[in-house]
C-alpha cells in the first residue's frame, strides 16, 4: 500500500477530550497548527488512527474531525511560510 500525505484537523469543545485526542495525534502525526496535523501514512494506518481518535469526538456537542488525503503531485506543491517546513520525501514519522 502506498503512503500519502494526510491532513487532519479537529475541533473539540471539551478540554479533557481534546487533550486526549491530541495525545493520540501527537504519537502519530506532526502538529503544524494548533488543531491541524500532517502525517504520511497508508489508508490502513489512517483508519487505525481515526479509530483511536473517534471516541474523543462528540458530534452531539459540535465536535468534528476532518481528514484530507493530499495526492503526491499536490503535496509537492505544498507551500509553507514560517518556521515549520517538512520534506515528506526525507521525513520519517514514527
């Protein structure tokens, strides 16, 4: 299976659930903004990550988790300003 760049963004209203979700995300992805993470993973790895985070997403309270798949040609066109730049061809996310 091929790995693809994934962008994950959350909006969690409860601080305790938000901290738990972030802890899971930080173990699997790189934080690029306060509520935005990037990772390079397969569909299977992504499904496992989402399964770990969904218990902290309460849609009845207005929470959300958004996941975007970014194709290889689009990922190469990614632009970043500021201190954070990631070379996904060289980066290894553990």
